[in-house]
C-alpha cells in the first residue's frame, strides 16, 4: 500500500512538473544593453533590425533574430526617449530631452540630419511609413506636435491642441493621418495638411494621462493607452470607441500591433507583457518579466517580442505560436 501511494505521489509530482514546465515562457535577456533604462524599441519592416534608445543618450542598432549589436549612435546631449524606423528601413529617427530629433543612417548609425524647433523635451517621434516617406512627426513637453521634412530639415507644420505634454505620436500606415496623445488625457487625430483635428473621437475618454498611441497596419484602428492601465480601441475614420481593455496594474508604457491588425501587445510598469485579441477583448497570452518595462515591439507574425526594461536590459520573448490568419504585412 505504501508503495502504491509513493508511486502515485511520484506520478503526480512528475505530472505537476511537466505542466509547470509547459507553463514556463522563457525569455532571453541582454544585460546592460544600455546604461540605464531602455526607453524606446522599434523593429524594422523586414523584421531584421531593432533600434533601441535610452537614458544613456544613445541610439543602438541590433540584428534579429540573434540580437547582434551592430552600431551605436552618439550625439544627443540628454536622454533619448523614443526611436522610429523609416518605412524603407534605411533611417532611424530619435527624440531627446535635448529638444532635438536626429536622423541616423541604419548603415553605421551615422547622423544624417538634425531637426530643431521644439521649445521643450521631445518625448516621441514617428516616421511616415511609405517607402518614399520624407516626413517625421514629433511631440514635446511644449504641448505641440510638429511635422518635418527630414531630408531638408524643414519644419512643415505645428499642430496645437494639447494642453499638456505630448507623450505619443504616430502616422497611419497610409500616411493620411497623424495621431497624438498627452498628459491632458486627450487623443487627437490630425490630417497632415490641416492645423485642426480631422476626426472627433466619440466615446468615454481617458481619465488619466495618456502614454502612447498607435495605428494598426491597415490604418483602420487606433489604440491609445494611459497611466491607469487602460487601453482604448477606436475605429478609423469613424472615431467610435470600440472597446476598452483593463490591461495592466497601473502605467501602460507601450503598445504594438502584430501584422494581422487584430492582435495587440501591451507592456507596463507592472513588468507584464500581455497579448490581446482586440475584436473580442480576450487576453491571448502573457508573460511576467519581473522588471518594469518601458518599451516593446513585435515581429509581423507576433512570434518575437522585444522589450526594453528599466534595469538597462533588453528581453526577447520567443512565443511558441505565431499569430494565425495574418492579413497584412508589417508596414
């Protein structure tokens, strides 16, 4: 009888260990990727390169999937808050507390342009995503959104409407719209050709400072996030609120779409990455990294998620299953 119970207990232990092992979601860590917090992550259109930036004032380029370091761009005199690839993967834009945006070559991280005009820290930046895109948008603590012709260095337009720092900007992938969000809890949608908002968003607004905003790749959906842990999903061009996700315990720091346009990945200061189906609101997957996360991006198939963390590390989560029913390639 004792032998039976011992064998039965051993079987339960083995089964439990097997289930536990299946539940584990290992991630790879690159320690000391930056000296200090990794504030920005952006994966290239071809899913072959990753640009990062951070508290140390540098922009770094890495090769996927190995995350081999390629080059470092130095030139900013303060924190670099955000980075963005151009649609053709040939250039990187960076936004800094030194009040400038700098454009770097993705071949060697050499500086190609300096954009200056904001009167406060530049918190966010985004390239137009067409292969011939010449435009960059930026947001600042000076409460403005600016659009630039990065090749000439010209400031083309200033959008005024926010009453607090602008914390997130994004171009739609057809380059027809610009979205911005800010500490004033507003999400505004602009036409690149008009100084007034082009779309009025209808539905309960954010009730906390907004942190980031992003269009889906088909430009039909807009997602915005805030410091209370909520993500809102809006239809474009109608501007209707489709869904609110109670996503994180506190500060949602970053969001990114997978290539199928319905899968959204979010990260927060709670140290968790969550994968969502925005059509149903269901959480599809999650992982706890154990450290506050500032920034994330994902490959088109949703399989590889790269996160920038507050301890200076980059963490790479290779998910077991890619996103199914992919309908649109990244950018």
